[in-house]
């Protein structure tokens, strides 16, 4: 059995490596004059187009073969007129519709010979979005292709050059062995997406890191919030970026065990579109996710959906917000319980209070935070006082430096709960739990497991974890920096001073002997 699992893991890694190499080759071959970060839109967009085409075809084929018994039925080969009969029912189930002539595989076949390829694709993308109009999925499809501008000069100065590049991209994406993988051992489309996001985020610096959380960090947060649970009702991320944090619940629990779906909000329009694409690419049906566009702090979109059983987030660090300049926020039930608002120049703890407010009684929130929120004075200290005095802080975990794209700072994770059984807070110093991978640090599986095990054990461990009474934290001015409670191991060599002195005496005596010997040699030389 062990050998079988090992072989499966080996096969999985081989498939993943092969897929990554192929995607990297596409990016290198086709990027040309298009900036890497901009080109991401085209690679992801065409990958998404292929996915929904194949996903829809598979759904229709399976349903038709089951109902009619026609084992050879193939939606790809139908005429558009014949395909119209199943439009409404399919949209209700899948959220969108694509006519056979507009499927990725059929467009790809004719791409080289289509002089109006850019117009063909532009029309198809509009048709896909418009297919959802009047249906529940309308908002989930709206604007998904907005960033895939097939008429952009970035693709070439002439229509002919643009179409040549688009045709190459279609063929390259079409050559990826995604179909076989999807039926086999890895979530190929989702994995391709994650690899692309990580690749471009690492090359794009801050602009990439703003919305992409490394997979191993995302997985740790999902595991922390689901300790002891096999299923949850709803998961939520108020700053969801491209959705990588939310989708780790699908891996940790299985998407069927997130019973009422994935919820998120994102302020950046492009990233909001990427998140919805990511949901589709991980085969999350439109009726099982609700991702909204807007400013979570001033215009939260999910009042009717809270509370949430599991909340994970990597909010932007120390950004400005309205704070007490906005009279509506002063009395907002999310922020008012602390009696003070986060500073206008640092919204970190405003996000924290928002998540605490929307956390269910039995839920857990795990939030990546800028380290300054742990010890800064003023309003932030008062908010920490509220959190500690009400026993909401379950754990504070110090992460290693240089984990995230666009920054080298050592961030931390604050874990919140509303129903703790003891009036204590766990501090974990995981600052040395990393391996170096490329130009960034990474949490290995062993690193992640050690952190999670310490969190589950919830007890003291020399130089790594300390369970501290909240009264002690209060006496320490509500400073919740891990270094204030977990003593670092002294790695300096222990020296016996008596032994050291004897060694020094021996060295000095030996030096004297050598000087005498040298003087004698010099004297002999001078005499001769």
C-alpha cells in the first residue's frame, strides 16, 4: 500500500513538473514585447476559455449519453442550430453556454486560417458572458473576459501580427496535456493557474505579491481554521485577491465539505476577475461561490451571509483608510465594540475587527498581519486590549522572513476564536521554520506540520511555543509580539573560562618559546 501511494505521489510530481515546464515554455516563447505581468492576462484568459469549453462539453456529453444512450454523442461535432435545444437547462446547471462552433477546440483548429481571429474571439467572449444574462449566474460571468483584450497593440502593431500571436497562444494552450491530467492524479487546470500566478508574482514584485499568497502559507491557514473539523458551512476572505487562500479549503476539506460555499471580496477589479476565473478553473460551480467587488471596510458586500465558520486572509499591510473621518464607520457594529478605530494611516486592525465581527461563535479566523500591529501603541494598543480582555486571541504565530512576494518582512498570523476554553494565548516562534527555494523562503511540509502540531497541542515547547495567561499579557501593556514570550534558544557555544585561561597560558608560553628560537636563528644568521 505504501509503495502504491509513493508511486502515485511520484507520478503526480512528474505530471506537475511536466505541466510547469510546458507553461514556462509558453510564457517564454510568446511573451515577446508584452510585459510579463500583462501577458499573464492572455495566458490565463485562454487557459480559462479552454477550461470552460471542455468542462461544458464533458457535462453535456455525460448527460446526453446517460439520457439517450448514444455512447458516441459528441457535443463538439453538433451544429450550432442543433445545440440550441439545450441552452436554458445547461445555463441553469453550469451558469453559461458555448455553441459548438465557439468551443476552444473548434476555434483552435481554424485559428491559423482565420484572418479575423481577434474579432472571432472578441465575439465569442461576449457571447459567453451574454449567455448568462437573465440567469442567476449573470453576475458571476459579467466582465470575466474584460482583461483579455485581443485587439490590444501590446499583442502586435498590426491586426495580422496580433492574430499570429493569438493563434500561437491558442495552439500552445491547446497542446497542454490538461485533459489527461484532469482525469488522472492532479487538478491540472487549477494547478496551471496557481503556477502561473506564482511565476508572474515572483517576477512582478509588489504588484504580484499584493494579491498572491504562497500556496504553503494558504494551506497552513486553512488547516489552522479547520482543526478538528471535517466540514464547514461557509468560508470567507474579505481581501481575497486571486482566491488562493479560499481555494485551499477545497484541498484541505474537499470542496463538497464546504457546504454553503466560498465567499470573498476584492477591491481591485482585475484581481476580482482573476479570483472568479480561479473558482471556475478549480471547478467550483457558480452557485457555490460568491465573490464581490468593492472596499470591504467601507462597503462590505456580505452582510446577509455572515457569520462564517472559517475566515482566512492576507490583508494589505498598513494601508490608509477613512477611519474616524467617516461618520458612518464610527458607529459601525464591526468596529465600535473596541471603543476606538484603527488609525487612518494603518488599517490592519480594522480588517481584524471586521473578521472578528463576522466570525461564527464556533468558528476560527487566521489572519496574516504586519508585525507592527503586535506592539504599536495608541489606538492599536487599545484594540489589542479589547481582543485580549475578551479572550478572542487564540494564538499568535511568528512566521519566517521573506515568504511573500514583494516583501522580505517577517509577517505573523493572528488566530481568533470566540469560544475559547481557557483564558490564555498561545505564542509560536516559527521564524526559523523554512527552507530556501529559489529567491524566496518557503514553508516545507515538515515546517508546516511542526507549526500546525504546536497549534493543536497548545502547550509549552522549549524555544518554540509558550502558553501565556492573558493577565500576563495585560501586565505587558498588551504587547503580543511572539519574541516577548518565547525565549530564543542560545546557540552560542558554552565556554569553560578555566579551560580557556589554561589554553591562553599555553599559547602565550609557546609564543615565548618561538620568539627565543627565532632570536637564536637570527643571531646565527648574523654571525655567519
